């Protein structure tokens, strides 16, 4: 097994910058959702680190829920545009103000398919908060209410985002050096 350092091209967003931005997002969300019945819906597994930091910086009452969806063809780095629900929400979100918490929006296909599934459960409102936005890769329009950072089309890992399921624990966002990675993949 290789180390994260073996495949790191550069640190794209360091820990301090991430934490500062997450605080700004938390402050804005608290302002906007004051007095509302807020549920943060996190998509497993990539959104977990962001969710946990975000909620700990929030000062208004809210609950959390999880959903796991996967693109057909596990292991693919690019989504295919078809999703399967692996784990569904466990509490009723009817009439609640739902905020989806995502790690990254790339093509947008995953959310494009997931949004109607959540909408069908009758929330009072439904908005999206994503840490990262690979805007140039978008294939379908996704209305994003809160965005941490718009990033270039590079494969990134850390802070919840995985590289072949590893390195989600890194406190920063790193860019993968594809040439170096190839040496470790058969
Ligand atoms: P989309 O359906 O193309 O928007 O892809 C969404 C999912 O692809 C994200 O939730 C991530 O799990 C994954 N993904 C896209 N880009 C990256 C990346 O650069 N690093 C890690 N995962 C990524
Ligand atoms: Mg994800």
C-alpha cells in the first residue's frame, strides 16, 4: 500500500483555508435557516468529513440524516449517470427544510438523479451545499445554494474524498499525480 505522499501532486486547499471557509458557510447557513426546521442530508461517504466539521461550527438547532447512492459500475472515477440507493433516509423529512451536504459536484449526474428521490418525500424546501464544485465538468444543471470552492478539472482527494477508498482522513484537499498513481495500480 502506498502513502498519500507518494501520489500527491500538490496541496490544492490547505487545512486552514478549508476550516476558514467551512466556518463562513456555517455562519451563512445559520443566518439563512434561523427559526427553521433544518435537516442536513449528507451523502455517504464523501460528504461525511465536511458534514461533521460544518455541523460543529453551526449554532442553530438541526438534525442530520444520511443517504448512500452509487453510480452503476463501482470504482469508476466518473459517474455514469445512473444511481442506485444503497441506504435511504431513516426519518421523515416531510415539511422540513432540507439542505443536502455534498463533498463535490462533478458532472452533476448523481445529484440530478438523487434530488427527485428526496423531493418525493415532501420537504418544505430543498437546497444544496457542496464543498467543491468542478464547474467546467457539468453535464446537467444543478442549483447550488452554498459552495465552498470552485476547482479545476483535476482529480482530488482528502477531507472526505477518496482515492480508491483511501485517504478520506487527510485534513486538506490534494491533487492526484496520475503518473505516479499508475505505478501503484496494476
Ligand atoms: P457527479 O455525479 O459526476 O457529480 O459525481 C459525483 C461524485 O463523484 C462525487 O460525489 C464523488 O464521490 C466523485 N468524484 C468526482 N470527482 C472527484 C474527485 O476529484 N475526487 C474524488 N471523488 C470525486
Ligand atoms: Mg460523493
